[in-house]
C-alpha cells in the first residue's frame, strides 16, 4: 500500500510539471489616484515634515508624484500652525524649527486645497493621533552574534506600570540613521515586561551579510519611542507587505489601513522619544 501511495504521488507531481499551458489573468488597474500622507511628530524641538504624494498604479514604473500647494494645518488643542512647503522638495511641508510635540496632547492634522485624483475638485482630509508618555533609555548594549552573522542592539530601561505600551526603535551608527524606512523599523509591545525593568531585549540589528558592519570604536545610538497601538499595527503591516513573499502561500498585497480620512493612504504619527548611546568595544555574544 505504501508503494501505491508513492506511485500516485509521483504521477501527480509529473502531471503538474508537464502543465505548460499559458494562463492570462486580467488585473484591474489601481483606479483613481489617492492621496498618500506620511509624517512623524516628536517631542524634539526641530523641523518636522509632512509628506504628500499621489498614488500610482501597481504596475506603473513611475514613482508617485508629489502634491504641491496644499494647505497643511497642525493643531494640538492649544495652538494651530500652518506648515510651509519646502522650496527644494515639492510635496514636503515643514513646521517651524522651534516646534515640538508635547506628551499627553492630542494632535489633529488638516489637509486642504488638494486634488489627488485630478478631477478638478478640491478635497480635504484629516487625521488625529496622541503623543503617549515615554520611557527613558537607561542603557544600550551591542554584541556580535556569530549564529546570526550580525550585531544585536539591546536596550535597558523601565516600562511604564499599568499602561499597555508599544515601542518603536530606530538605530544610528556614528550619528547616521540606519533605520530610515518603515521596512527597517523595529516595534514591540510590552507584553513580557509590562511595568517591569527592560533588561536588554534585542530591538535592533546590523546584518553583516548586507554590509551593515560595526567596528570597534563605533558609536551606536538607540532611539526608543512610545507609539500608539494604531501606529504599531500600521508598521507591522508595512513590514509584512514589503518582506519577501513565498509564492502560493502568501496573501495578495493590499493597501495598509492608516489613520487618514476619506480614503487617503498613509499615517500621521506623534510620539515622545528618548535616546541612549554606547561605544562598541568588540563584545561577542556567549556561544
């Protein structure tokens, strides 16, 4: 009986391998263009950016076009400011250099004078978010792990008690940001250390195989931010969509659910953050 099953299996595999008939599938275009918004407001005093662009068809070989001449307002309940468009970068709208977010405040972003689908009718959009309380980075550790061919970055601190926290981590080497895209963001929830000490969980990584080398004497800076659950979910979704997919076993790609109104795409986030640094001395993980 065992050999009968094997015979049937080989016949099925052979039949699948011999199927060479071409199958044409009609795929719909993306439909009308939609507004894409992305911006991160922090507690740092600096210029913050909001980027506006227009979506493109999935199979288009052109980058999304930027949207100029929009009116972009930011309101924290106590003060409303009008952002100015960067003269050198169309579609990028800037706060004053003296602006900073305040922990505990609700932020509303209003966007008007936009014609994303280019039908001649102006549209308005909005988004709301909150700046959550954050924890201080009390220490940073960097070790080389030969099992993974890379350098692991761990964090030490204290999680806020009685609060469900979500963290975003970014990493810098010698002052240069390495995690400069959503795909490279690391996010975690405090499920395993809620209200307790944060004792060195790995929250960022330098991949030796990708040329992300850390040399003895390099300064590694870790940024830890307290984000909303909504932004945590958005980032995880973005990473899932941009990671390499396994044919037949992966679901179809889809637009991510953000927090922008009226069918627009993207996300407007606000978060408080802290940073900590260490100088790598050549430490290697215990084998």
